[in-house]
């Protein structure tokens, strides 16, 4: 079942200086299946984050449409949640306050919000930290809060924009495993943007390789590795070959930009 | 921590030494008014809207071996007093109230001659005055009793204008509490806009306002204090003690200049215009200058000062009998003084 | 604990010692620089006679009114200007120009419009107090992390919700900076404000006592003014600490 359909997405931005336009996305058609873990990789500046924000409804495409469950989207909505590289936690709200935000906007009654928050805070492994403020948390913990917040109002789709790029290698690997666990438990559709190829191979069912200027999807690769994914898989032949192949594709595109 | 305290103390000690050193340098250079050719420089502050007898003396060539050097303007008597008392300048002038106040609180200055006053003999036109109390032509105020509850604006409180006002009220059986005495600048504006009922401007401001019409004089300070040298020209006691001959010559030259001005009104007004212009002032204002208004030889009298002492005592600012006029001025450096 | 206060006051004590020594040693004239001991005596006299309270209370009234007016008008205006770029573009030129004009140079205008009563004095205070508030509020709005706004939008917030739930809380630290600057300015500008036809007040007293050579009294008033400014500043710091619990200590 197709969960997210991108049809003919083109995005142009006017040039800040000089005049004329630059084409960020030159035409993307993409189908993402229900409950799929779909990754997009590509060199910096190829437009993958822009595409993610278009799917989120935060940016309007110059032409083309996004369909979710067959319905065209017109803006952000509660069927999608987004996690940013910069956490985007509200510093003046506690962990619980942050997680509650989407629920408040959705109009969920107050007495329910309390319980739902606790459940999702527990899901991301932060029970006991409900009343902490973001500045008291480590990077990894902040990102867990961000995930809990994005999931709390139960969107079908979780969009993640290079969520672990700001974390150290160890924390990143731990959170990669965590994300897989959470995905498995909540059964969401995940669209994951990253420039870390190993990360994409470890997490995804399919990987789209994007080229930039203009951004288009060069190739979609199936990741035939068994689930659930384990740390040891990172050292296996098939993993490393896949990583190499995807890496080659990305590097080709990088030279063009 | 111990080190930090040591450093802090060291810094402070160095700072004190440095400051003391700088100040000492200034003091020593102050004492050295004599240049190589034995010419003494006497520094002063003076606005471009007034002229000093010693400025006349300098122009007329009466000052031998003395150069006068203008350091700039001042904002009034008290500033002039502070400048002389601390040795930044050597001569200044101020109304008696400020001189008395300052002296009583420790400023070591003494008046040695009269720089300006209300003496008819050296006043060119009409009756002398320093200040006139003006109302609008159509004002209902015609006498003292009409002032009840009204607003009177002066330039400074606790000075010449305030006590003259209170003497006027007192002569008419009223007191300060019957009126609202305020400090305000821009007398012409506030009177004409009706913000206050009476203003007490000084000098050329009066001429300007009278020229503009629609104002009436309620009284002048001459009506109250009469023929009085209402300001004192002072120097620091230290300077006087260390340079008595210089002071004597300076006073003599100033007195001669004042006498010359008394006897030569037209030339004096021309000279006044020249001096004001050289100070960056408006030579047009010179035509409003009506003379120094000092009595012959710029001598001072006890009665000049006693009036103000009496008021300060009445006001509780001084104890009765604690001071007498000769504490504040002396004629001993004036060669014309016989006494 | 006591040690902490000692550390903080060591600079102050050193300053007081130097101040006491300078006139006593004759380096600076005693008549014009009263040592702290004399100033303290004058202060006590003023307190006992009740004079200090009269001047302080009326000055505080004026300062507070001017400040309160600035708060009521400038914070909403600052939010508007920070949020709506069009509005800011229209008004920015005028505001930058008016900022350059000091209260002192506006005296005649204040006189014209407000006469010589309390209003003109409050106007002078308001004039100076408004700028830090306005500019810091605008700055607070403008420096909101755009990522936070994106995040809020993604969770379904409309503009009003974003303003209430993101812009406002995010601007509070900047707002407090503005409040502190504005409040202390209101106190310090009393000297200028009370130059227009005042007969009481701390600022008025400073000028008046200076002119009358009541120098120890003058310094006493200066000290009181400074202390008031300090109290104002630290009160606001305390309030901020209580309201803004989420800020990281640098």
C-alpha cells in the first residue's frame, strides 16, 4: 500500500543576488509504502532536506503534489511528525511540556495528555526525566525527547532530517538501534534523510540516492539485509558491499555538484 | 586567593600613587604662574555675554606684567567659585549669596573688588538693575498681594533672585509660602506661553523681552537692594597670600578700567562689543550693556554683603553673628582705599 | 556564605577607603569632595529630618510612572514591530531618528506640550526609558530560533498559537534585559527630568545642593540615587531568576 506519493515535485528558489532562479528540486516522483523505513541519501546541498520539508508540508513545491493515503496535502498536519537535526526543543518547557505540545495543538483533553506523555517518554527510554529542562539533557536525550514529541500525537508518518548528525558516534549508534526498536513497536512509516551512508544501510528497507542541482532521485536501492538489524551486521560482507555501492553512487553525484 | 588579594592591593596602591602624582604636577604648575620674563598669567572663566573690568584693563594697557588668559565660559557663580577655589583658575565673580555659602563651607576665597553692581553713577541709561521681575502686559498682577498663589520663575534657587524676591514679599507682609517659587530656564518662552505668572530674567534677556513688547515690569532688584555692588570679584586666599603685589596691581588696574568706563560710555560700549566678539559672542548684545554699575574705584562696602548675610541667617542657613562682611571681602588691595 | 559577600564587597570597600583618604590627604579639596564619613553624617541628618523621604518618594513616583508607561506602550509595540516586517519597515526610519534626540534637547517641546507640572518630568523619563525596552523587545522577537517556529508549525500551530507559545516565551530573556536597562535608566535620568520646574526630588536636590554648596548633602543624594538604581537592577534580576527557570547559566 502506498502511504506517501510524491508526484512531479519541483522546487525553485529565487536567487538572492543577481536575479533568476535556482532549481533545488528538478522533478521527483516517489512512492513510499506503508510501514516502510525509507532513507534518502545524497551529498550536501542536493535538496534532500528541502524535499523532506515539502513532504512535511512546511514548504510548498513550485509544482507537483504530495499525496498521503491518496489525499493531497495542503500544509502541515497531524498525520506527520518531524524530527530535526537541531532537536528544536522548546527550552522553556520541560520534557513533558515539550512532548505535550503536539497534543495541545491537536486539541487532546488535558487529562489525557498527561498519560500519553508518560507513555511516549517511557517509549523513548526517558522515564524519570519528565520534569527536566532541555538544557539539563545530553544531545542523545534531547533527540529522544524530540522523537517522543513527534510521535505523541500519533502521526502515521515520521519524518527525520539528519537527526543524529550532531551526535557523537557512540550515541548515534545507540539511537539508531533505538529508532529501529521504536519503529518496530509503533509501526510508523519513516522517511529518513541522512548523509551517513552506513546509517542508511543499517536502518532502511530502501535507499534513494539523490543527486543535486537540480535535485532528482538517481536510483533507489533495495536493502536486502535481514531484520531485526543487529550491530554485528555492520561487519558482514553483504552490509559492506551495499555500503560501498551506495557510497560510489553518492560520490559520483558529489563530483557533479 | 591570597595571590589575588596581593595583586588587588598592589594595583590600588599604584593607582593612588599615580593619581597623587598627577595631581601634584598640576598643583606645582599652578603655582608657577610666572613665566621666564616674569610675566604673571591670571586665568579666568567668563561667558561671552558679559565683560569683566580686568578685560577692559587688559585692552586699555593698564595691566603691566600681567597676562589674562580666558580658559572658557562658566555656567554660573558656583562653578566659578569652585574653579578658583581648587586652583584651576585665578579670578572669578559671583553674586554674594554663593560667595558666602561657599566660604562658610570651607572654600577659601575672598572678594577683592566689585565687578558689577547697581550704582547709578556708572550706569549709562536709566536706573541700574541686575534683574527685573516681569509679567505679561495684560496680567492681573499689579502689586505684591496679587502674587498670592502665583508661579514665579527664577534661574536658580537659593541665590540672588530668590532672596530679592523674598525681600520684596517680606516688605509687603508676605512670605515665600504665599507664592510658588520655581527654577526654570527660557523665561521669555514660559512667560509668554502662560506657564508661569512672573519671570526674573537677567541682563540682555530683559532688553529682548521688553523689545518684544507686551510685558510689564513689576519691580526690579534696584527697588529692593538699591545702590549695591551685588557681585564680588574673588581670588583664592592662597593666591592672594602668595602674590600680594600682583593682586594689588590687578585690583588697581581693574578699578582704573571701571572708572574709565564710567567716564567714557560710548568708547566703553565699543570696547565691550570688541571683547564680547573676541570671546565668540554676539557683538549686538553689547548695545544692551549699560556699564559695570560699580561705584568709584570699584570699592566694596559692608552694606553690599550684609544684606545677604542677614537673609541667610533669617533662612536658617547661617548662625547669627557668626560671620561679618569683612570675612568675605577686603579693600586692602585696592590702592584707592582709604581706611 | 559570608565569604561570598566579602568577595563581592572588597572592591566597594577599597573604593570607599580611597574616597575617604583623598580629601583628607589634601590631594583633592575637601570642600568639593566630601569624604564618605561626612556624606554619611549628612545622610543621617536628612533621614532624621524626613527630607530624604520627601525627595525620594516623589522621585520614585516620577520614575516609576515613566517606566510603567514605557512598559505598557513599548512591549506591545516591540512585539508588533518584531513580528510584522512591514510594520517595522514603515516605522524603523522614524524610530531611529527619534532615538538620537536626547531628552535634554527636547525640553522646549515637552514644555510646550506638557507645561511645567509632573507630566513634563514623567515625559522626560518616559522618553529615555522607552528605547531599551522597545529595541530589546524587537530583538527578542527577531532572535527567536526559526527552527522552533518550524517545529511548532509542523505540529499544527497557527500564527496566533506560534506567537503565544513560541515567540512570547522565547523573547522573555531579551525582555528582561530591556526592563532592567529601562528601569535603571528611569532612576538615573531623574536629574535631567527634575530640571524643569521642580521643587523637590532627588535629582532636583542634587542640583540645588550643588548650587548652594551643600556638598555633603549633594553627595548623599547622589549615593541614594545610585543605591536606588542598584536595588532596581537587582530586584529585576531576582524576578527574572524566578520566572525564567529554564535558562542555562553561562
